[in-house]
């Protein structure tokens, strides 16, 4: 349990209040479970504070995240209809980005990924949301579909107090260096190793 | 991404369907962030499938989980008033267990923890819920407030298809041995190490 007592107080001239409002870049990586799940748990907390939430899923198939998507759409409805929590947007590359007609087709995943990132960069520049989840974003970085240097430059120079959480295995070192919070999820034991199948309410 | 293809098919005489419905015991441990957050993310997915959710928080101060609690109370309302998702119960040791008048006082944390576990054991026997989060449950185990052998025996013999997720540092080895899924959250980098403070919408 964090006790709110930092191990060191940096000599950065910032007030405690400024430090408390500093925008967070978090990375959840490693081969274990819970990377995306913990990111969505963070988004739940942010939603409760009235933050504007945007999720971008960088995967072809969104099969394993339908539960979270459905739950967050309900939370977004609670905001829109009852003024509870914050607004929620949920965008999926696998289904073709909602803002785009051209990209996100079956033909060109690399172009779709690049298009997704370009839109995120535009939104960061506009300070459009308070809390971004870039789910499985490490894969298009790893595959060279999106330029890592540009991503780092855009993230580290983003204006305002926009929080960004990035998930996926094999996060590149420069991204870890740029992040404020890095957690590695390590697989100790997994039921699929002993022949168990994915389960309703657990895996999706 | 799990592909749904187990590495081995066990010789347990179970059908795929039976294995798919097998109750899961998951443990999130380690010194990193995201143990509870990922558990609540799992609960979100279970809620979306209409599962009956019960959260038991084994901490004196619930300061850091108020965001999740508020969000899950909203989700529970969505179920009760609109028939969406599943019902939600949220119990806190820190505030005195809601079902108990005697335990949970400021005086005796060990008795309150034991009372909490006794109630969970009763509910497991009754198959009262579908998905249990035992948040920070490793600490009363570690401190000897709750008997580990009895916990293992109760969990491994629980009837039906009740899923249980336990969080906290230093999970004891017998609990890991009994679990189906164990994930260790490892701290790679944490903003408090460099003097940053807990943040609204991030830490609570």
C-alpha cells in the first residue's frame, strides 16, 4: 500500500500540487496476464473521477475484450444519461477505426495501425481526453508499423495533464525510459498450461 | 494473446465444456502495482456476463479503493434498476463488515479479519456468489489472523463454479500451489520513487 510518502523529493522546483497533477505515462508489459485488465481497472477509477476516457485497441480481433467494452459502454451511458462518472469512447482497429472510412480494412493492418496512432497524436495535441488506454500498442511498435521515435516525442511533449496507459508484451526500452510507471506482469502459473480452456466471465 | 489452444490436454476425464466451466482460483501477488486493479478489471468482465459479484476488502483503510467501490456500486445499480450485468456487493473490513455488529471495530483487527473469512466460507458453502474478490487477503494470512490450512481446504473444496481472486503481496506458497492462475506484478519503475505524489483518478 502506498503511504503517500515519496522516497525522495525531487529538486524540480515544482509544488506538491503541480506534482500531484503531473500527467502519467504508464506501461504494462511482460508475458503474464492482467496487463490490459489492470489498464481497464485504472480507467474505471479515472471514469469515477469524471475523467474523459478513450480506449484504442490495437488488435485485429477484439474477441478477448468484449466484456470490458460492453461494461465501459454502460459506464459511458451512465455519464451521458445520468451525469455519473466521465464520458467514454472505445475505438477498435479490428473493426476499422470509427473515425475512418479508408483505414482499418482487412488488407493493410500496418496502415490501419499508423492511422490509429495519427489520430491519437491529433487528439493529444488537442487535449481531447483525460485518460487514454492504448491497448496492445506495443505490437505495432515492435513490428515497425508505427515509428517509435515519433511516438516517444509525441508522448513526452503532450500538453496538459493527459494520462496515457500503454499495454502489451515486449515494450521497447525507449518507451520504458520515457514512462513514469512501468509494471511487468509475470506469468507464474496459468490454467491453459494444464489444459484448461478460456472461460466466460473470466477471459471475455 | 491466448489462442484458446491449451499446451496440453489433461487426462482428467472431463469434457471441454466441463473444463470451460471449471471454477478459477486466481492469485495476484508481487510488489508491483495492478494486483487489485487487475482483479477489479476481471470483476468488470464477470459483471458484464451477469455474474453475481462480491468484493471483500481486507484492509483497515480503504482510501485507495474508493474509486473502484463507487464505480462498482454504479454497476450494481445498473443491474438492480435496468437488468444490465450482474448484482454487486462490496464489503469493507475497514468500515466494519456490513453483516456484523460485533466485529470490525477499531479494537481487534485480527477478530475482524477472522469474522470476514468465516462469512466468506459460509457464502462459498451456500454458493451465494459467482465471482469473489478477496482484496489484500494475503496480509491477514501472513499475520496469522486467519488459518491458512483452513483457507486452502475451504477454497479447494468449494462447490459449484465459484470464481475467487485473491490479491496482496507475499502470497504464501501453499496458496500459490492451490491456485489455477498466479500472476506476479513486478515493479519496474514507480513515480513515487522519484518523488511524485498519488494522483486523483490514478491512485484513487
